[in-house]
C-alpha cells in the first residue's frame, strides 16, 4: 500500500513565505491584510503549524508574484 502524505509535509511554504515577506520588508500584519487573512495565520504558516488552503496559496502567489511551485518548494526559481 502506498503511503499518503501531504505536499506540505516538507514545509517549504513556511520558509518561502517568511523569506518573501522579509524581502518585501513587510510585517505579518501587512501581509495578512494583503491576502485577507490574519496575523496569527501568517505566523502559523511561517512556523509550519498551519497549512495554507488553496485560496490562500493563490493570494500569496499573486501578492509575491511567484508561482505555486516556487512557494511550495517544487521549483527554486
């Protein structure tokens, strides 16, 4: 039987969200407002305690102008 796992198991998104946010020099609160979320969710994404849903991933990608593959750690460019 094949083992099931989440793409988020590797938590690349948590590293990328924080890196991208720091590159833009914005706070978690500012990012949360931009993607219609709250600061506590952004904090949890960055710590790997919460997985962003598909809608949030789309908003983050649009805000940072990156692909979902980049955000999820599937590609590095």
